[in-house]
C-alpha cells in the first residue's frame, strides 16, 4: 500500500493513541473501555442536537463487539477537499478531526469526550462503518486504525444514518467485556436530558439477554421524578428553569428541574455540561447552590412564614433537595483527575443569575409552594441548632454522653444477649410500668429502661433542656451510639428500640418528644428502621375463661359482636395506663414477639413528630386519639 504524506501523519497520530491510550480515554480499565461507547454515542447525540435524528440503538453483540446506529444525516462520504479521501475515512482516521467539521455551538467537546471516533478506531481490532446517505449504503472497514476495506457502495438506502461497529483491542484493554448496567444507566441519562430522543439498548450476548428502550417526553421533570423514586415529593410539580443568553459572544444555556423529597434529608443533585455528566460538580453547580441559598433566604426574610426566624444556611435549604442542572456552552473546560468537574468560570455567574431570577419569579408566583420549601428548611435549621447545642453539652458532660466512656445507666435492666441484632430495648414511661415490664420481659433479648414521665414534661421544653435531662442521658448511654455528628452506628447495642408509652395524652406527648429527639439527634437510627412504637391495648374483655384485648373502641366493639357473641355479660375493663397491667398482661399484649403489634417508625413519621413538637411547645395538646391516628398512618406494622 502506498501512503501519501497526509495519510502517514494520520497513521502516526493513531499510533500515538495506541502507545498512550490513557492520554485519550483516561485509562485502559473498564472505565476507559466504556469511553469508547460514550464517544460513538456522543457523536450520534450531537447529530440529534444539531436537529438530525431521533433514534440511537446500541447493540452489545454476541461476538464481543458493540454497534451504535443512528438515523442522523450520516457521516459524509464525498471526497474530503484537502485530504483527497472520503470524508468518512478522514473522520475515522484523523486525530482530533472530531465528529463535526463545522463548529457547533453545543457540540460535545473538551474533557475526555469529543476526541473523535478515530480514537475508538485506533483502539479497536476492527471497526466497520456503514453510512446511509444519498439513497445508498456505503461501507468502510479498519483494523487497529488502518483502513482494510476502502469505501464501497453496498446497496440502496431509503433514509439516512450512521452505523459504527467496533471490537475493542484486547492488547490495549485489561478486559473487553462491556457492562450492560453501566451502559443502560448512561443511555437512560442521555434520554432524560434529550426529550424525544429514543435510546435502545440490545444485549445479544449470553443468548440474547434483553432489550431496553429509553424515551422521555418531559425531560428534566422526568429526571427529577426518577431521582425521587417512591419518596413523596415536597412540590406537586418540580420547579423548571430554562434560560439561555449570549455572554461575551458565547451562547450559554441552563435548564434545571428542582424539587425536594418530603421526608428526605439527603441531597441529590445531578449536573451536566453539554449532556455529559459532571460527577464532581463545578462552576455550574456552585452557581446553582449560591442562587438557591440567596434567593430563598431573601424571600424567607421578607415574605416567608414566621419572619425573622433563624437564618437558613445552604445546607438547611438543600435538605432533601432533588435537582438536575444541565448547562450548555461552547468549549467547556474540565478539571480534576477524571475530568468530571466543570472549571469554566463564566458558568458560575451565568447560572447564579439565571436560576436566581427564575427562582425569584417562582417564589412570587407560587407562595404556597415557597412556604413549603422554607418550612422544611426551617426544621432543618432547628435540628442543626439542636445538634450544636447537644455537642456542646456532650463536650461538657463527656462521661455521661460519650459512647466510649464505661458503664451503663443504673436504671437499665440489661438483657443477657450480646448480639445487638436480636436485642430490643423497651423505653418505658413511668416507674410502675417499668417494674412490670422488667418482670414480664424475655431476659435474654429484652432490656428495659424506665423513664420518669414527670421529669420529661415536654410542655415548654427546649430540646437543649431535654438533653440536660439525666433520663435522656441514660437513654443515649444505653443505646450506645452517641448523638449528632458523633453518632457511630457500629456501637448500636439494640437493633430494636421500642417506645412504650401510655395510650393517653401524656403518653402521646412523651412519644412526640422522644421521636423528635431521635429524628434530630439520631436520624440514622430512624432511617435504619431501628425505632418502634409499641401498641399497648386500651381494653381488656373477659367472659369465663376467654380473654381478649382491644387497641381502641372500634376493636372493642368488634370483639363484643364477634368473639363474645351470644349469651352472658362481657366484663370490659379499661386500662388507664401501662402501670395498671400486670406483668403477664403486659407480656401477652405488648412485649411478646409472637403476639404484640410493633409499629416501625418511618423518617416521615419522625419528621412529622418533629413538626408537631414545634407546634406543641407551650400549647395545649391535640388529644391522644388524633395523635395516635396521625402517627399510625406513617408507621408500618411489622409484626402483624
Ligand atoms: C461529520 C459531519 C456531519 C455529520 C457527522 C460527521 C456525523 C458523525 C457521526 C458519528 C456517529 N453518527 C454520526 N452522524 C453524523 C454533517 C453532515 C452533513 O452536513 O450532512
């Protein structure tokens, strides 16, 4: 074969890629291998962004290769004016030729992407390209970057499009098996960011494992919905931002969808630049966060609920935040080890201003939603303040609250098992109930800690005062994990912490207080599903040898009508409190794992208690029934 000067330099270029693949695709491990797929897919996505094509199909072939087909314009096949070779051959062999000849405003470029499909070609044992264009199919093939079959017309075509097939070189990569889940996640993400673009993934390996299609109509709103999963959203509809402007002659765009998880306290923000995920954030995320904090705070100060309340920090506002921020710009600069961070300074200000303005408008237009956001952040702010207070307190009373310091509280009736997974702690209100539950329990797995209710009068109580309380300190000590930032899950001594309070107003109060305490200072205990409410009965029904218990009036009436149907009077007694039950009754109804009803406290329930607690402070309480009903709705019955 004879090479002209141009093709020799081309080959030298691809040889350079083969000598130092890491320079072009980051690495030669699984991550680098998948970059080959992203490279080809991104080229096809660029074609869609340019207004051509709405369907991309990725096939993981049984023979180890990958095929990416699109219905764009097709890579041009006519002779390249300077190179005197078909344009498609130039695109596949010339380094940095990129996917496009014309400089597109939003074409994927910079970072690891946009190095061109020539890099894919260089690092594959074989590459085949089929172009449908001008009513014909054209085909060309390469081996390790060298053309092995010249461009030929192979048939007639109706539409247009490009199909790239490649087999990664085992001499280059540590392993050449593609991971379907990784590719599926990426294609889903791409589809979410490009409403109307259909992405298919076909896995033909292992006897044809399946086909998935990703196609979304609502774009970022769908994306946020997906990030929320089955968590309840704070806003019925996410706040959508879509703005573009020209800055210093550069066309910039920002699209965002913003919501919050009603029960959540984590933060989920996914950001993108030119449809490429920026896993390490960067200037666009910084601008977004700054806008959120500044604008919501400004609104909260002037128009928000409870004016003059605590200043909300960015962290408070981002509790439960679920958002997608997608920006577009020409020639983005990436930073960091894996180039996952946007460095272009122009984006910080642009996103801050555009998202800021959009937020300001939204806050004005939809104050009801805005109040929801502010209220959630205010709860977070109070929790933060309480945690700080707790830490300060803990520092002063290291011996009492420090999980590492020796000794268990004197009032704790410990169980004998040392396996936390099977251990349960019953936190019991009142000394007399504490006495009977100590007698009733299964000593091997059940521990009892009595708390004196009077000491825990929550009315007008401040959380920091609650923490100074020796009863609460005993509780912290018994659980073993410490609190706030010092919480250490590995020291958890009981996998079930069961709150056992009277079924009356006072009991409801104490439970509210304890739930608030756990929600604010041991959120991981709640989140991990370790916190439970016992359900002691309100009535005992007896006739002859038959005894039954009822949790409420409804159950009592049902028992009278069914179980106790027929002649003879039923003796019904009402328990005024746990203290009235004898140990056997307590065991049968409330503690025996075989017969009791335990309600697992969800994060949503604890959060609700926290809100109730704030409302209840200093006010008269809602009655017991309402309280229990409200909470029972959020707790899942785990034993029944
Ligand atoms: C160069 C120029 C044009 C399109 C493409 C490349 C192109 C590349 C790939 C890679 C995968 N799919 C692709 N589709 C198109 C513009 C063609 C024109 O102006 O007609």
